[in-house]
C-alpha cells in the first residue's frame, strides 16, 4: 500500500509540473486535447524510469553439464544473444533513444550460462532510467561479468537512434550511435572478439525501429 501511495503522489506531482511546463510554452491546458495530457505524461515518465526504483533482476544460471562433473567441452563456448530491442531516455534532453543490444560472452570454468530472458530483463532494467548509451552497454557488461555465470569475457554492442539529434538540433534522421563494452578475454583476445563481432553482424537486423 505504501508503494502504491508513493506512486500516486509522485504521478500527481509530476502531472502538476507538466501542466506548468505546457502553460509556460504558451498552451491552453484546459482545452479538450490537453486536459489529460499532464497525467498521461506523468504516468509515461514514471513507467520509463522504473529502473530507478527497483532492484536489478537476478540472472538465472543454468549448468551445461547434465551430471555432477564439469566437462572440459563446456568451457570457452561462445554465446551470443542478438537483436534485443531497447528504449531509454537520453539524460541530456529526456528524449527517447531506441535501438538494439547484442550480448556475447564466453562460458567460464563452471560451465554456467545465463537464461536468455534474463539478459533481456537486465537490458530493460538499465535502459529504464535517464541514460546515455555508452553507460548502458557498460552496465549490462558489468552485470553479466559479475554474475554467478562467471564468464571468461563479455562483449556488449549497442546501436541506437537518438531523438535528441533526430527531431532537434542537427535533425539528422540517418545517423545512429554504436557503442561497445568489452570485459575479460573478449577485451584482451582480439581473435575471439572479432569472432564474436562477426557472429553479431552476420544476421543483425538493420531496422532499429
């Protein structure tokens, strides 16, 4: 109940300030098309920043080995999760940026892998806050690298279209930003890193929208 009351109060306060902003911009907030807009904007902002108020999701771990003993074949396997869609808010203008995240990691000595849906949840968690794309890929890489999966290395690639350059300023509708974070052997082993990048690029969807 306390959480619900806090949410209701926060949305009420945000809504009041959104109404003030619209009025400062010269709008009539009493006209039919805008009467519910402050509340809608408040609810949308609250939803899009949920990562600020929740704990990071636990990364579910699975063992490759079916028995008690860990087989050598399990180690060094390269896992790639591609085309994970994300949306976030640029912390500089509070405008959306959207695109794809690709995650590669090398299985460690424990032979453990991450649940696929958990990689998606981790991506959504760190995207759900005022953010910059360069930090987003680093946070995802660190979360996986420091998890119970204990991979030998992690590589995260993000590609996004940023509304702050799409609809304002330079108004460039073609440019997209690519950011890469590497950890462990995927940072130190160029051959392995190149292999992971080729796998990501082999069938990566080009439509970021």
